[in-house]
């Protein structure tokens, strides 16, 4: 009698495991299909339209004023710590803005700076200013017409390009708000 109980139990367990395996594999296949679709467009939960709008407004408002004050009044190539801090600021803001840009493209089919072209131009200008500052920090000389090392006009030129592009975006933002 014992052998028949054992055979029945083994048969039951085989059926149990095969049914469980089928259920598990079906469930996992469904999860993979769903996660594959969801994974393509996942974004952190803090990213919202209003967060991205406020980030852009902060960058084009007080952020650009602060950057302008540094470039136009406080920039001194001797103080590499200040240059490093400015580079870190640009890197951080570019990263945040790029994250928002990705979110806006995926969710609203819009861009952080009005159009794809203006967004790319502003990101390029940020990178160019960052690169010039990094060269100054590394000790690359920028000779002026007298031959003296004077990186300020080069830095100012890069900043002015960025400021002009940001100002164009700011004007568009103001016009958009006027008609809402």
C-alpha cells in the first residue's frame, strides 16, 4: 500500500510542478512584455511639466543673471576654484535640463527650450562655455592683441552666445504666457 501512495504523490507533485511552471512562465513572459514597453519611457516620478517649467525659468532667470555677474564682473583666471564651481554649475544644470528634455519629448512631444533646434543650440552653447572655462582652469593661455594672457574676452564671447540664445527662449516664453 505504501508504494501506491508514493507513486500517487509523485504523480501529483509532477502535475503540480508542471502547472506551477506553466503559470510562472506565463506570468514572467507577461511581466517581460510589459516591462519592455514601460522601460523604454521610464522617468523619475519627480519629473513633471511644472517641475521642468520651473527648472527652465530658474535657469533663464536668476541662473543666467548669476552666471552673467560672474563672467562680467567676478571672473579671474587666477581663482581656479571659482572656475571649477562654475563648471560644476553648468554641468549640473545641463544634466537637469537634459533630463527634463527627455521627459518632455517622451510625454508631450515638446522640448525644454521651445524647439529641438533651440534646445540643441542652448545645450551646445552651455558645453562651449564649459569647455572654455575648463581650458582656463587647466592653464591654457589666451593671448590678446598685446600678447598677454587674457581669457576674459573668450569666456565673455561664449557667455554672450549662451545669453543671446536663452534670451530668445525667454522672449518666446513671455509671449506664450501673454496669450494664455
